[in-house]
């Protein structure tokens, strides 16, 4: 199971540096998580001000 970033994302960038495996990148409108790289650690969710990262 991995995390996804929902449409609630405000593109603040808080999640990207928190990912220990570099699975998060800036997308066209919101940040995105590569499910093949995500290790389901929840670091992104713990720093997001709008709770956009959710378990898939």
C-alpha cells in the first residue's frame, strides 16, 4: 500500500523534502507520489497542512 496526494493539495511543497526515498515530485497542478517508490512511511502526511496525502 502506498500514499497518494489528493486534490486537496495546495502545492506548498512541505511533503517533498520529508520523503526519505524521494517518491514525491511536483506535478502540473499538485505534488504526486510514485507508488512504486513509496514505502508507506507517512512522513508526508505528518507535515501536510491540508491532509492531502492519504493511504491508497
